[in-house]
């Protein structure tokens, strides 16, 4: 059994006031006084097909990847906090922040990937994503930060 978890990280700036995350920041992250400046996408390569053919195996795979994201996300969150950078880890299952107060809007990961990374293929029903290079399903996760890419890059380098 392969215990190495492959993943890819892609970082994008949020700089357009009409962007969903900025426009609805108070509904998404009600505790935040700062407007989010950066979105970090983390894509975990799945070790099984996420096509509904083996739901038990798929759920075990998703749970394993969620645990890994939570481990990395927690480390990222606390390193950011230590440096005075506001960061939030978004739960891939619920779309709600893990450390801030839940708002009345949720982060819809697939929609955000479609908007910022159009090379990713969204599977039917908008419930899955196909990586453009790996050509297979990925488990997508996001982290939001009030810091710019330049400010957050050293933490990204330490954690990922």
C-alpha cells in the first residue's frame, strides 16, 4: 500500500472587489476585519477512482486525505498566526471555516477552482475535479489568507 500522499499547491491573489470571496467576506468569514488577499488551493492525488464504483473505498480515501489536509492546514494556520497573519482553513466537506465563526455563506471549492483554475475539469454534477496533468480525480482543499502571496510564501515553503 502506498503511504506517500501526492499533492499540488497553487496560490492565487484575490484582488478584484467583485470577486465572490471579497464581496461576501463578511458572510463567509464574519470574524475577519481584513479582506482576504490570497487563496491557496491544495490538490491531493487520489489513490482510487472517485467514480462511485466502490463507495466504501472512496470514503476511506477521502477521509485519509481530509486528515492529511487537516494536519497540514493546522500547521499552516498556527505558523501564520505566530507571524501575525490572518489565515483560515476551509473544511472541504462543509465549506465552512475551521477556526473562525461560521458565516451564512459557504466556500464552494469546485466553483472557486472553476473560476481561478479553468484547466481543471469539473466532473458531472460538479462534485469532483480532474487534474489537468494527472488526468485523475483530486481531493481539493482551500486556505484563505489576509496576506499577499509574497508575505505568505515563506510559510507555504515551510509547511508544503
